[in-house]
């Protein structure tokens, strides 16, 4: 079965603290994983994808096939990072649909 | 480029009414998708299209119909709205289906069915 799990509904940290948003997946094969961000009442935007191994807005994510995880990390959180974060897995069927986790709301307090 | 646009932004319907949501993209993308976003459930695929004139069912297609008469437009129809269809609807488009191809999302349509 193809599935994405984000165990935390809400993550609250103080500005400057490290952040880790957890994502675990279930997939038979080589997964293609993404992190999308949705700021308040805005559209979803691609934050990063594992194949490009890039760092966007200070965020990084490493694919760990042994633990089937793709956790999103940032060493020093900023208030503007407050948003909804979705981990997504590219499906091998249904037109390459994205399978989304439930989302984690990140709240960064001053 | 406007990217992916959706019309309308908000709508309130009564049970049994019908409506059509319009999605338009100006990126010449082949693939288009309709998702619904419900609290605590992430986004789920309703229908998708891999090209002009083609449509297919996603995970939660019941109660919805779609059409892709023009490459740039993907319409989502509700023939007889039900309260369970209260949701935020997102359209997305992509050049291809592989992992290298990003899905671009529209701003969403917030639908309430009373």
C-alpha cells in the first residue's frame, strides 16, 4: 500500500529553535517524495523534493530508506515559517497523483 | 503567467443544487488533477486527466464528474451537492507524471453545502 503518515498535527516551537517535522511513508519501490507548504489561506507550494537534494528557505530533508522516513528539518525556526506542511509521495498510478500525509501545522512563537 | 487559476473562490450551496468549478492553466501542461482537502485528512484525489479529452477516476470520485474539452481547462461538476462535499477543492497541473515534474496548485475553492 502507498501511504504517507505525519504523526504530529501541531508542532509549536520558539523562534530560533530547531524544527523537525516527521514524515514516514509506505511504498514498494523507489519513492519520490516532496514537501509542500501552505501558508495561511494560500495555495500549496512545493518546498523541496528529495531527488534534487536542495535546501530551500533553510529547510532540508533526507530520505532514509531503512526507516522509510523523509523528515523535514530546519536548524533555526523563524516566525514566517509558521504554516501547514504536507509530506507527499508520488504514486506510480492514477496519473502520478500525489499521496499526501495529514499535514503538520508549524507554529513559531516569538 | 497566471499559473493555475480557479473559479469561483467561494461558494455556498444548498443540498441538491448543482455547480461547476473551473480550473485553468496557462503552462501547457498535459496532466491536471482535482483534489479535495478536508481537516485531518490531507488532500485526496477526486479525478484526473492525462490530456485533452481524457479523464479518469481518483480515490474519491463519487458525486463528482469532470470534463477536459480544452487542454487548458479542467472542470469539476457536482450534480446534486451533499453536505459531505463541503470542502476546499484544489486543482493542480503538471507537465508529466514522473517525479521530476512538479504539480502546481491553484488557490482553491472553498465550498460549503448546507
